[in-house]
């Protein structure tokens, strides 16, 4: 049984409370630029296409890398902008693979370039709450199971949006570690039954419980 990504974030958050920290240095005005990397389990929502029962998915993986800049403060709240590359993949649940006997591949993937607006609010000298989201463009959207036999995927590139929230701990010397939740979704992708000519719009939306690492520089 798959673990809820929200529960996973909460569990990791409780475990991280013991992390030591000095000050939230990545928000230091002397070092406004940062690079950031994150990864974690990815959970794609079930899909019902052209009258099939819901297709479930195994837990996948999501990875991302971003470069950002802290550019403004509103009281205690710090704002930053990011350019981010995001990639996620997963496979159809083993219990559902037999329903598509002609499919040679059962991987679902998406790659996206995102622009984000993020806020950081200090909860203490050690911990910050971050939140925000962004929009961008997803390329190489692949739904192998729905692009085989009499099914054909007509779209591969779509606009995308996401939201992120979590906690960030400073490790000193401009290094931060974070634990959070991401919701990522693209515009609907069109799937066609080439025999009947019927089409259906399919959502590519997934949930991620991720661990991130940030380094402030310049």
C-alpha cells in the first residue's frame, strides 16, 4: 500500500526537529543567490481514460534543480524567484499492467522548466516555513501505456503549474536542508482510440514528498 506524501512529509519533519542550526543564512542580503536540488517519492494520481477503470501507479521518483535569488522582504517574510528544472517518472501498478497486454513499456514521465515565486517565513532562528508555486512548460510528457495498441497519445508538450510548501533548516555557512510537499500538474493530454476515433483528456498530476538542499552563494 502506498504511503501518503503528506504523511511522509510530516514524519520527516518530526525527525528533522533535532537538526542543529545557526541562522537562516541563505536569506542573508550579502548572499542573495542560491542553487537548490531536491528529490523524493512521486505519486501520480490514478487515471481513467476512454471508459477504462482507474489505472493506478507504483511510487515513482521526482528530481529537480533550481537557481534562485532572494529579492525582497515584507516584514519577516522573504521573497525569492527561481528558475527550476523538474523531472518525474513512475510505472503503472503491477496489478494493472495485465489490462494492457500489447504495451511493451509502462513508464509515465514528464520534464518541465518552471518559474517560481517563493516565500520564506522564519519560525525561529533555526527554522523557516517556505511556500509558493510557479508556472512553466512541460516537454516529453510520455504515457507509454496509453500510446500503444489502439490508443494513441496526441500531445507531448503542455503548460504546467505547481505549488510547494515545507520547512527549511539552516546548517550553517549558507547551507540549508528542507523537507516539503510539491503538487505538480500539466494541462490535460489528449488520448485517442484510433479504431473508434474517440478521444479523452487525461490529467498528469502528481504529489511529491521531497528533501532539498540549498547553497547560498555570491
